[in-house]
C-alpha cells in the first residue's frame, strides 16, 4: 500500500514539478545573453524557486538547516556533500545557493535542463575524458565569476545508506589550488522523501542539511591532503546525523552492495 501510494504521488508530483520548472525558467531567460560565469549570481534565484517548489508545495518537506551562517558572504565557493537522494540537490540549491555537477542526461529533461544550465549546472558525460576535464574548467570559471557549485564526491546516490569508500576528490584539489573556499556539508533523511532505489515519493518527511565552516588549503598542505581533510569533515558530519549507517532492512529504501 505504501509503495502504491508513493508511486501515485510521484507521478502526480512530477506534473506539478514540471510547472515549477517552467515558471522558474521564464524570469531567467533574459539572462541567457550574459556569458557563462557572469549570469549565475542572478539566475540562481530562479533555480532556488524551483527547488523550493519541489520541497515545499509538492512534498511538504519538514527540513532542518544547521550552520546557514557558515556560508561565505561572497559567492565563489564549492559545496561538498554526501549523496542520499535526488532531494539532496534541491536542498543544496535552496539553502547553499549552489548548482551542481550532473550527468548530461539531465540536461535533456524539459525545463529541468534549461533551468539548470542557465543557473550554473554543469552537465557532462561520465565516460568522456575530455568532458571530465571541461567540468574542472567550467567549475573554476563559475567560481571565479561569483557563482557557487556543489559536488558529490561519491559520484552517485547511496543504495544502502552507507558512505562510499571510493570517492573522487580531484575537483576539490583543483578548486583549492585556485584559491576558492570549500564548504563541507551533510544531508540526512532525504531518502525518506525520494528513495534512490525506488520510483516513488512520500510527503511530510523530515530531513536536514548541516553546513560546515568554509575550508581553505593550508600553506604547507598538499591539495590531496586538503581534499581528504574536506571529505573527512563531510564524513564527520554524516556520523553526527546517522547518515553513514545502512538503511534499516524494514525500510525498503536500498539494496546491499
């Protein structure tokens, strides 16, 4: 019964989400004339409206945000987070004013892709070596223009609740070498609203986001050491909120690896 309700709710919710995606894109279309790296500090507001629509009117999420005051007052920072659900993206866009690095298939979803591209999302082909190199160049350019980007070093959503042992830290290293701040964050409970291993959505779920203090590479610290220190902080935050533990067997949220 729960899964049937969740599937039906997801289908109905998607229709409303498309409306929010369309209406949030219209006000930012005029900014398309501005070059990438210049427009994002303005267009991110349209993306935040879209994220708000997904979380509040559609899913009636009850979210808790800790450490909002830690965000740098000026833009140009990289947000690093764990990844439990598609709703992580919405939480980060809304509360950290950042767009994300995403697989290129998302770019072709009506309105989603357009809204994301105009507000700073970076789409790439994971199997293309040149595409991965462009992610680094685009990220540095966006941060240099005052935009904010978020990234999930795990690469994909957890299927069982545990943090991945294999993470990709190269982007963090290069951002640090370019002199930009890196903000460690942690999400929890997002899988309750939209599990990674199932096509359904549930309203009125509790979830949260903790924003850590911004970090910068030390003078005597290698970029690799710094990136590992950032990820260690994400892991520490995840431990505080139980976001590093397997999903309960009865929850039906994921599968064992």
